[in-house]
C-alpha cells in the first residue's frame, strides 16, 4: 500500500498514524483554568524532548468545532500544566477522562480521581499516579487551524515526583513496577510489564 497524505482525509490518515506510531506513551495532563476549574485529559502524541533543558512535548488537536481543547486553552492562559503517567490500575479512569466536558466541569470530579498539590505550579497532580512532571510552557506552535488542527506544546519540567514504590535498588524508575500503559490503534493498549532487554553493542 502506498498513501499520499494529500489524497485522503485527515481522519483516515489519523487512523493510519495511530496504528503505526505505536506504542505511544500517554500524557495525562492536568491543568487549571483562569477561573480555577481543574481539567484532566489524556494525550498520546507525547514524548520527552531532552534533559537540557528538561522538557517534554505533547500535541493536542483542536475540537471538532475548531476551538482549542480545554487543556490547551488553560495552558495558554496560565503557562502551567502537569504530566501524570498512567499505570494499568488507572486505565479506566484515564479513558473516562477523555470525555469532552464543558469548560466549567472538571474531569477530576467526573472520574473520582483524587488530587494532590503540586510544588511549583498551580495545577494539581493525580495523587495515584506514580510519576508526575510539573511543567511550564516553553513554546507553543499551532500547525493548522480548524477542526482537528494540530498544535505542539513544549513544556519545561520544573519539578519531578517519583513514588518510592516504583524505584529499583539504584533509585531509578522500574518499568515493571510502574506498569504503565501505552496507546495502540483503535481501542487497544499495551503494558510495560511485557518487555525484553537488548544490551548495547560494544564498539571495537
């Protein structure tokens, strides 16, 4: 199969991409509006950028009516957000939080997810998440206007929270203890509990 992106609909291209760019880690983004309403939403076009500066990127698309999603609007209004990771035990709540609510309603209340205060930024963390990254907006790049239009959000990590229960003896996060889920195509996900190791080759 050969595909010219210009010859198919954006929705069809999206369906191809979410099946071939996999597995994708999930950024469970918590924000707070300028009026104090908390928001929680998952995004699977997400990855780390680098350690200097410590930074992440995630890419929220516009709503079907072309307006920015609440997470993006809140970040643009306040410059702050938190990336919470999603272990298997929180999969159902994460999925429920993807529902589109009015801006004056909170996904924390919808899902029953408990919050805990952040150290540096105002948006709360997901209390049950084993890792949370407090971030401030570094760069915002809108790529296309209108329905489904892509946006790039780059955040600088200003504080990290790691649950001691997911650390190995050396003090690093253990993938098996984290038991994170990753996004595949359609309704499918995977877990970090099924993995294999490949030692780096030595250079002569």
